[in-house]
C-alpha cells in the first residue's frame, strides 16, 4: 500500500481519510503483509481494534507525517471559508519564485504589514507596491497518554486549536492594516451614541461610496452586533423609535439573524476592538493577501513532557492597496 503520492503528499483529502489510511497501514504491519498487497477498500474491524491500530500507526514516523499532512487540508479549508481576514482581501497564492508586486492608485498611498509582522507601514512611492511576507504559526500538542486512552477527539481539537490560532493571527494583522488605512483617505466617524444606530452605518458607507465604490462588508465586535440585535421595528431613528425597515424585518423573520444590510455582510470578530466598526468595499478594491507558503504541518513532538506535537505554519503578506475602500467608526461612549 502506498500512503503517499509521487509528490510525497498524503493520499487522503481529510483527517477522516487519513485515519482510515493509517488503519490499513497498521493492519499491514500487524499481519506482516507485503506493502504492495494494498488492502483495497475498507478494513473490516471493530471500533476498539481500529482505534488501537490508529494509535500504533501514529507512534511511527511515517504515521506521524501522514497525520500531519492530513491536518493541513481541514485547516486550509476553514481559513478559506471561515477566516474573517480572507473575506476582506483578495487571496493570491504565489507561484514558486513569484514577486508579490501589485499596482496601486498613484494618488493613494498603500498600507502594508511589515516583513516581521509587527505593524503597518505606508508605501507612497511608485505605481506598484511590493508586499513583504511573514510567517504565522501554531504549535498544538496532545499528550501521548490521551491518545493511548483512545480519545481521538483530541486530534480533532489539535486541528481546531491550530486553525483558531492561525486565523486569529491573520485577523489581527488584517485589522491592524485596515485600521491604519481607514484614516488615510477617509475621515474616522464618531459614533457618539450609546448604542450603534443605522445612521452610524450609513455614515461609514458614505465614506466609501463617495469614491464610486460599493460597501460590501461591515466588521465589528460582538458588543456592536448586540446593539444591532436591539434595533426595533418601525423605521424610526433612535432608542425606542425603531431602526428596522419592513424589508429588513422580513429578512430577520426568515433567517432569525441580522447579518445583512443594504447588500453588505455584517461580520463579527473578537479581534475587532469593542466600540469600533469597520466598513470595506469589495476585496478587489481594498487589498491583497499574497500567500508564499500555504498551510504546512510538520511533526514536532516533545519527548520530555510525553507529547505528540505539530507545527502548523504559513507565509503570507497583507496590504491595503486602496485605502479609499475602507472606513472606520469609533464610539465616544462605551457600553459595558
């Protein structure tokens, strides 16, 4: 049985498939069969026997590498479909040796995250901007004793922990860039109300729309989203006067959630500081996230504390190429 393709990649598209492959691999070792016999199809085993074989397989170097490669796919999918950062910018996988250089408006300075990932910088010269890349990583670990107890959900938790840590690092860097870019061409709006009102979102939208761009996303903390959930019906303005028009009310009744307004998505992230709301245009009119190295997972065990471990890493860049496509509002009064 060949666990890896001719490119050295695991022949599995998900963590579940990897575990099934590891079962076959361990069964071959146990039965002392030649590796070319294949064990085609599913191995018919009891749950306890299957778990025992998986435990045995991931204690081998080949099994660890196989599991590490299989972990990369679900992490990558979660970043693409659930990561806030990747919804705000255009994701651009770079070819081998490609130069992360992008055109910008000659009249507008671009904002990029520096090569060490420490903070945003302004680039004002030339008609193109070179986006420096930096590494993000996570190091999830699992106690060997937990695996031996056959609690395989700990492997799922390792994948989830790595995904959340990488996603949080991406989001923190993207929002740092958006925050720095929001005041380059647009004026920071004062949200003076104790609760976020519809007119506050309109003012953020107007900052972007005046450049002939279309606002498609709002990013906020859960506190501000809670303010929106308190909006009442009636079409009025202000506390108790109602913020929701009849069309929006119908959407709330159908979905049970207020997450879309005027064609723009309302997205919540704990990385956004409480009391701050960002508005963004379409990603292609905002910025880019070049990916030099996509998600890679390598075994990184810790023998002394008896832990299985992995290093999950990626190398990306972040740039707001058009600051006109982002605006920011801050509350002057905080809500506890």
